[in-house]
């Protein structure tokens, strides 16, 4: 008897649990807005992702490079052949050195990416500032001369006249406008 009552109790609790799920409020979070976080926090997060994301690859490359160095240092002995899949044969000091070297390279990669992003953002702001400034571009009308006929324009005697006829003084001597350079006060 007790088992049937207990089973009915669990069935009722199960039904209430399901019905509560059906009528529950929507708890879907809203997506982030562009201005929800300051740019500094976004830059720090990107730096963190790039630095920690590069760590496994840089550690592998650092370990292979150090293995090759030891292999060459020991006159190409087969005991020091670089094998990335073999058990570690490094001392604790070597392992710490490899880890700190990898961390240093990863931080350098993260800082390099941060600098590149800051420069790109600065250039984009400068370009946007130019676009938002009070520059007024006025189109220039294209003034074309008349299209010449097939034989060319007829001869115009006025066009061959001297544009600026020479000036003459009262005696009939032609006046010439020249600039004379003098070194006044020069030693």
C-alpha cells in the first residue's frame, strides 16, 4: 500500500513540475548592446583571449625549438632527438624556463595585437572626424569651349595681336619692365 501511495505522490509532483515549466516566464537573456561595456574592458578581454589562446601553440613551438637546440648542442646524439610525443625528459628548471619563455612570447603577441587595434581605431576616428567636419565640396562646372568645325576655326586677326603692347614714353622710347636684383647690405 505504501508503495502505491508513494508512486502516486511522485506522479503528482512530476505533473506539477512539468506544468510549472509550461507556464514559466521567458528567461532568455538579452543580447549585449554595443555601448554596454567600456572599450577598455573590451580591449582587455581581447588581449586575454589572444594571449591565452596562443599559449598552447607557442609552448609547442618553444619546446620544439629548445629540443632542436639541445639536439644540436649534444652533437646530434640520438638520445636528444626532438620528439614532441615522447615523455618529457626536461628537468624542473628547464620546464619552468620553457613555460616562462612561452608566457613571455604570448604576452608579446597579445600586446602587439592590442597596439594594432588601437592604431586601427585611432585611424578610423581620424577618418570619421574628417568625414564629420564642416568641409564643403562644391562642384566645379565643366566649361568647355566650342567644338571646332571640320576645317578648324576661321582665322581671327585679333588673336594674333600682341596681348600687351609695349609702353612708350613721350620720346617714343620703349619702356621695359625689368626686375633688377641688388644685394643691398650684403658684404
